[in-house]
C-alpha cells in the first residue's frame, strides 16, 4: 500500500492504493493525455463512496474496456 498526496478542488488529501493501481492509474492518465491529479479529480467528482475504492473501480473498468483508453462513458477533462 502506498499513500500519496493529491489536490482535489484545491484541497490536499491523501490516497492509499496498491502500487499496481498507482501504475495503472498513471497509464490511464497518459492515454487520456492528462495528469494523474486531473484524472483523480474527475473520478472524485463522479464517486459515491470512498475515493480509493472509486479509483480502483475506475481503473478496473478502464482496463475492461480495452487497456485504459478514454471512452465516452468516462469523465473527460
């Protein structure tokens, strides 16, 4: 588990994820041509529960749709 600080709406918060999820999140962000922080902000805006869980589900769904590429169902920034 790795904890990292991110800014969401100008407020710092910490997110704990397994290293594999951080790596996958970076890959998804790169495919979408956005920063990891911007992607986390987009995920945060759409989530209903815990941010770390929402990120894991987002990454899982991105890979299920074809390796992390952007699709119309995903929030765009």
